[in-house]
């Protein structure tokens, strides 16, 4: 990249300036004549000759790629499934979700890309639920051009393993069992809350079953729901700190294995997750609390994509696990189905 100064007095005879890149925004008499990164063409020379002061530009070498073209290639290299590339806007390309789903970001890959000179990739956090139209990533070349070799490095790093993708939710069938003896309005509120949340993901509530606090009855209810096609079972009620609580004994009876008891979050530290074969089973907050966002609302989206969640994923919740009001952005935007355009870049 060769920097040089454009003198207005020379504009009439410097045809070698064609193809050069202006490196600053140029205004005169309140009008914008040139933008940063603009490539000069023969039709620009009258405007150059009219300038009252010199401006800066660069000539690119054969092995350098203009920021607009390079930015597009960068965006294409990092983009995975269910993302649409938008731009350029100030040489930045945005990746927007095309579906409602779970955002997955390869944080290590983003860091590796950004270690290369001139590369700028910036994303939302991994594992956020996003809506169609939501901008989840930006990609930009910082200088006005970048060596072809640097672009090849990014493309090689991301070939077959894009850095950002949106995973769709699956239409799972969900059974809900509670040992809390709900009647009337409390039961109605609980069932409505559960139905709305499951339905928002595209899932279906098999049924809400209220069961007495008896291990045999809870186990029978779980087994029946699995036999009827439940892909996920949610439980509520009981005493999560009691190792012989009927729900825990029922898990043993149906051959389920607990992946983890206790989540490194607040609220939600009494969360647990088990699997009976491929069927996940986990607990909700008490029925009266389920309308509020807890750790269950962070794990449910993972399950609804079909992900098999292990101890490692739950342990990672501890980083950012203090779920105060400032963490509201981490929870699914229940009730919304399209990104708010006011929130976009």
C-alpha cells in the first residue's frame, strides 16, 4: 500500500490516480465529495480539481484487496447456517439471523481471526436465543485494504467450521409432571406459562400431570409420557435438597442418570438435569415461580435444539451465572417473533 497526497492543481493531468483509494472523508461547501475508502474513477477529476486543499490517498499493490471486497469475503468465511449477509455499511458487513434459534459462536475461532492484522470480527455472546432479522455479528477490514495472504489465512481457518451459526429449534413434545397439588387459578397460571414457553419454541405440551408425592406414581407418570412420545420431561414441586424426594427416587426407578445436581447460577442453584436414554428430564422452579426467568430458561433453548447437554455445559453457566437484572438480555425474548429494527446496527 503506497500512501500519497492528491494536490488539486495536479488533477487535470494525473490520470495515474485512477483506482487510488481516498483515505478520508472530503467535504466542501457543506457537500460530501468523497467518502473514506472510495476508489477514484475518471469522472472524479473535476471534483478533485475543485478542491481547496490536498487530500490523502493510497495506491494498492496487486496482492492487496479493497476493504469492501475483503469484508465480504471475511463475512462469507465466518458465516454458518441460517445467517444472511448484509452490507456494506461503512465497509462493515453484518450477519443477521434468518430464523428463530440458538446462536452458536466459536469464541476461540473469533479470537484467532482477530489476531490477524486488519481483521475485525465482533459477535453477540454464544448461546443467546435470537429472532429473525437480528444482527448477531459484524465483519470488517480495519484498513482500506488488506493483503490477499491474510484473507487466505482466515478462509483456511474457517473452512468447514464457520465461526457463527444459528441452530433451529425442534418441535419437541414435552410432558410436565408436578407433585405440587395445584388446583384452580394456580394450576391454570402454571399450565399457561409452560404452554406458552414450549409453544414459542415450536414444541407441544403433551400434558400437565399432577401426581401424588409417591415414587412409584411419579415413575409411572414419567414412563407413560415417554411411551407416548415425549421428547422432554419437565418436573416441578418436591424438595430438591432431599436425596429421597419422590422425584429423585422415580428417576432411579425408570433408569435415568443424573448429569448434574446444582447449577452454578443465582437464581436457580437447585437446578438438576438427568437423562433416561435420549430423553432429558429436568426440574423447574416451584410452580408459583415459573413465570420468572431462571436457569431453566437458559438450558431449555439448548434442549429444544436437540443438543445433548452434559456436565461441562452446565458448569460453564457459572461464568456470567449471577443472573441479576443486568443479565436480562441472556433470556429468551418470549412472545416476540421478529427482531426489533430499532435494535439493529
